[in-house]
């Protein structure tokens, strides 16, 4: 069985405000308001923080390393203070090295807040989204950036909407099977280097790397660009991993499943993924079998298990003790 090296799991330690601005500004509709700021400030915590208590003077538990979200409550509190008290309130949070501030609901930013931020080179963003919507969108983005990831060697393809990862020894034919599936209308996610990212508790999302995305190496032929050769319908950039298929040369000493009653799984980053070991022998159509694996997964997902159905039929037949084992008991006049 394939062994996954858990030591290859990695996480980002931080992202910069510049990275946030380039990759999340469109998603969260962020507008950079300050002119004097440090976009190299680091975000080391994926959670967000609303600094209401800190503005009021209680900073013992202030989570200053997080992005600070100023909603209606925080801004209303500042507006109700005198200018002198407002400056003192802002000093409570700007004494810490906070990464950035995001003002929600398209609220105007008072001069004291803007001056304090620029004095300390803290970027301020504004968004028209409500605080609730911003927190939802930005939290999802940050969760993805700080999620655990692992790099595997294989070929990843979408077959009938099911993400199948082909693995096996080098030269076993993973890319060739994947290419055959693409030619039959299925969609390549990535070949050779696959990055799996854990999203939530039971979901692994797979993608390729920027340099080699949608390129494939076919031994004896060389590199091909699947997107250019087969068109946009042949690719996708990401897909949930749902089945792992290990290809191996037929070995008489190995025990391969015959009924499918045992549901084997492979654990990656604490997520159990259905696992199929597929032996290769001359004349075996791996491409068609791969399509059947995807369709069988879909049937199980919707509550039907072929192996269990056959077992129930067998038990029922044994109990009946019928004298005739034919599928039909009487042939009428259809002699074709």
C-alpha cells in the first residue's frame, strides 16, 4: 500500500499585507485608504479580531497580531468620544504592532484614526460589505492560506465529477491513463506534482503548481500542453479529492479484492479517502475501469452499493433453494 510521509505536511507561517491586498482585495472589495503604510506587515494569525475592549482601554487580552475589523460598533464608539479621548483610545491599540485595519459597511474614516494609522504605518482598508459578510469571506480566505498542505506525486483528474488521484511507482503509466481519460472527455487537474490542501475537517482540495499546471510528461513523447491541445473543456484548476487509485504491476502474491465488500481507505492529514489498488496486466483497460470506479463511487454516494446488493441477492437465493438457476424461468418466442 502507498505510504504517505506526514513529514511533508507544511503550513504557512505568515502572509504579508501586500499578499492580502493582491489576492483578497477583489473577493472582499477592499479599498486601501492610507497613503503612508507598510505593506510588508505580517499576518501570523488566521483569525480576525474586533477591538472593542481594546479601544475602551482593556488590552490585557488584546489579540493584536490579528487583522482588526472596525464595524459600526467600533466606529460609533469612537465618534461619541471627544477628540482628545478619541486619540487616547486609539493609542491603546496603536501601541501594538497590528498588521492592518479593515473598516466595514463603507463607513467614513475619521481623521484621528487615519492619522494614527499613517503615523504607525498601519494600512487601513475599507469595504462596502457588512461586518458579517466580510468576516465570512475573509475568514475563508485566511483559513485556506494557513491550511495544512502536502505535496504528492501522481496524476489528478476529474472523472464524471469525481476527483481521482492516480498513484504508483514511476513509469507505471499514470500519465498515460490520465491522458486517455482526457481524450474521452474528462478533465485534467494536475500531473506529476499534486498539492493537497485540507479544507475543513474532512475535505482535501487538490491542485497543481503554477509552473507546470496542465502540462504532462508522456515518456517517449515528451511534454504536452493539455489545455492547448484539447481545449478549455479538458482542464480544471482545482478539485476535491474523493478516490485514490494505486496502479501496480500484477503480483500473484498480492490479494486483490474480488467482491468490493471491503471499503479500503487511505488516510491523508487525518482525512480518510476511499482507496483502490488496481493491478495492471496486458489487455486490461484501465481507462474504462477508472470510469467505472468513478460511477461506482457516485452510486455509493447516493446510497447504492453493488457488492452489498449482490450479497443480499445471494443470501436470498440460498434461502429459496430454487431448482432453476437461470435468470429467466421460461424462454418464450424470442430466439434472436
